[in-house]
């Protein structure tokens, strides 16, 4: 069972939460998958999502790449949620730490995911800590970028239909870092 740890309503009216648990069981309109540019879901969050969602997710991902080519940081792909509670999986390509311009690429992946959630008419979306696992992006740096990008997206897109953004974090070390960054940005309980 997932556990909501902190919640804040942004000045623009959207709610942002940190939730500890499994993104594949979150009951939202869309979950974001931390994907690679070829949508081969062989490791990390991507593998878990593909495994829990069933073969439809990989099959639809393969079809997406055949039709559209590689997925860019700023333009995520999407598939159905397969067997997941979520209707959609948004496949965002986060940066690999050390490849250059990582901050901008992470910002683009988060912005692109929120934009695509709006295009899909999603009211709720769940994101993992994109690129902080096997791509080695420093967790504290990623948390700051993700929080700022979410907030900026809603300032710049006041007519957004997305009302709830949940950051679903699996392990305790990631939760601890994101909660510290949350405290630094917005205050509240640790």
C-alpha cells in the first residue's frame, strides 16, 4: 500500500504530493515511466512498469518507436496502462548523468510529461524520481529540478487540466532526500 507523506496546494491550485510506494499500483490517470529513447523496458522503474502492466506496454512501445523513431527528452511517448490502474503510461526519457546538459534535459522530460498529460486530458499523474536510479542523476539535484519544473509548468499553463501530481518514491534514501528538498523549498514537516 502506498503512503502519502506530504502534500501542498500550489498557488495555481494544483496539489503536489510525495508518496512512498509502488508507482504501478497508484490509481491515477497516468504514470510516468523513466524510459530510454528506444522504449526498451529492461531495467529499473521501466522494467517494473512493463512487467506489472503486461505485454501490451512493450508491444505499444515498440509500435511507437517504429512509427515515430527515438523518443526525445522534451517529447515523451505514451501507451495504454495495460493491466495497471492508470489509463496511460507516459514514457519520459531522462538524462544519463555525465552526458551533458543534464539539468535542462530533466526539466524538458518533466515539462514534456505534464504537457502530454494535459493532451491526454489527465487530471492526475504520478512521476518517479526520473534519472536518479540507473542513470545516476544526483537525487537532491533532481528533486530541486522536478519541484521547480512542476511549479513553473502550472504558472505557465494556467488552463492545465492536471489537478494532482504525485511523486512516487520507492526507497527510503530517495524519500529522505526529496523530503529534505521539499522542506528547503516549501517548509513543513520532515
